[in-house]
C-alpha cells in the first residue's frame, strides 16, 4: 500500500532537494551516490510505496553512519562545551568528559554507528523556580554529557535536511527563531489584514 500523498510529497522533496545537498556538505565518500540516484529515479516513477519508505529510512541511516566521523564528533563536543551545563545522572561533568575525550568520543561514535547499541541515560531531575518568589517550581531534565554530544551530532546531520521542510510560520524550537519573532509575524499578518 502507498503512503498518504502528503507523506509522498515530503519524502520526494526531502530526497530531491536536501539529501543530495547534505551529501555534498559532508563529502560522504563512503556513501554510494549511485544507490541514492537510482532510488530517487524509482521514487519519481513509482511514487512512495512502503518499500520506498523503508529505503528512505535505510538511506538516512546510511548517511548518519557515513557522516559520523572524528571531525563531526569533535565539533559536537565543542558546541556542548560552549553551551556549558551541569553533569547528568552519571555525575560526569564536561571537564571530566574532556579529560578522556578521545576515548569517550570513539566509544560514542562506535555506539552511534552500531545499530541498537546506543542507549541514552535517564535524565537527572532538577527543580527550578518558575517565578521570583520561588513558590512555584518546574522540573528540568539534565542529560548526561555523552548524550548531549550524541544529540548535537544528530542535530547537525538532520537539521539541514529537515529544517527547510517546516512551514514558514513555525517558530517553536527552530534555529534563529523565538517567541518574539513569532509575535512580530502575527502583528505583520494582523496589520496586513490576514
């Protein structure tokens, strides 16, 4: 059976515009570009069947496996370090993780590339005040440093592919967008009579 037309449209757009550009960005010499192009031709001629959807999943997985290298792991760690943050449930701080950086990144890279071996640790729960009077609190989950590096690796790989697929009026948890820019957009639409 075929997937819904909107899903087919998204997958077609995903492959045609973004995966091929992502391949160029990461210079994935280990990824067989002939496979990508032949699959794209099949997708265009037959539409997106369940088999094509499975191929999409395998292709994305292949991209992630080929693109996760030492350079990407180090860039991800630098971003996590720059963002600072507390230790997770394992009580390993960024400084402690960095003391054995080569081994930690190599082990994490192996887990990310080997199917079914990466398992994130539970979050460390921290209660922070919601207001200045400190009468109300909200929970905050703090991931382990290792898990934050893994999240950053995947964000760097998947964001260039999926970010352009979001609607232009979507502002939640997107790069260079926030609630202030959402309010500006609403006011612009209101002033335009939309």
